[in-house]
C-alpha cells in the first residue's frame, strides 16, 4: 500500500514537469540574471550603475520568481491541462507553511549570527570569510547541481541528472578558476589583526575589488550557461509534449 502511494505521489510530481514549461521559464530567468551580472562586471563596484544593476537583480530574484510561478500556472491551465488533464495538488496547511518559514528563518539567522560573531572575534575567520567570497559561484554550482540531481532521483526524471551534472561541472570549473586566481591576490595576514569595527583597511580595497569582479563575472558565466541548458532542455521537452499530446478539436476553448 505504501509503495503504491509513493508511486502515485511520484507520478503527480512528474506531471508538474512533463510539459517543459518550468525549465523554459527558469532558463529565461537565469539568462536575464546572467546578463545583469555581466553588465555589473563591466562597471566599477562603487558606481551608480553597479547599484542600479544590483537593485535590478534583487527585483528579478523576488518579483521575477513570484511572477514566473503565476505565469507557469497560467500556461499550464491554457496549454497542459486541456491536453492531458488536471491534477489537484494538495495545498500545505497553515501549520506546515509557518513551520517551513520558521525553520528557514531560524537556520538563516543562526548562520548569519555565527558568521558575524566569527568575523568580529577571530582574525583567522575574517581572512577565511574575506577569501571565501571568491568561492560563491562554485558553491552555487554545487548546491544547485545537487538540488537538480535530487529532483531527478526523487521524481525519476533522467534529464535532471544531466542538468545537475552540468551544473556540477560548471561549478567545479569556476572553482578551478578561483584556485588559479588565489596566487594573484596578495593580502598581508597582519591586516586582519586590525580593529574589525573600523573602516576597511587600505590594503584590502584592491583585493576586494578583484574578488568582487571575479565573483560577479563567474556568476554571470554560471547563470548564462545554466540558463541556456535549462532553456534548451525545456524547448525539447515542450516540443515533444505538444507533438505527443495535441488538443482535440472538441476540447479547444
């Protein structure tokens, strides 16, 4: 009985990805985000344009995600459900929603407070965190790649293995670029012994600009490549789905 329920739940989850719409929209968002990162890498980190691009990225990551969710549901209602039927997904209860929100906020606050505490108390932690910024694109590739592979395993969808594997390869490639960059960043260890409550030491300004540029440029590479991969995957899946499931004349709105 449990096995049948698990199989039924898996089929419901598979149906959400059957038409390729999710990957097309996600691919477009990734490409737009990559273009904003690339444009930001072309200007100085302290310029007004950099602030404008940063604001545009925040808007894209908040409003863009919300709009894409609504748009995906709208497309499915107009194109997917008339072809292969509608599945009602059981909504989460208020308790489940607040539990997830509470756990997410709690983990975020715990990590933030821990990092801030380490930054102000331990000079070694300040150096690690300063250099660690360079590894953000690598961590992005690994985390998102692991997430796609998890989706593939959980939903038995082979194409997500490929998407996740490409994300891991891109992430490790960017990590290799970061390793090659480390010898060119000269930072005296004594700089991190200075009062952490004051302004950034002069010796860190130039390395910070170099690291910031690399992070932004590598993020542009990752988002652009993965956006292209998602878009191509979604287009192929979408084309196959529409070809295999034409709308019958009597079912057309």
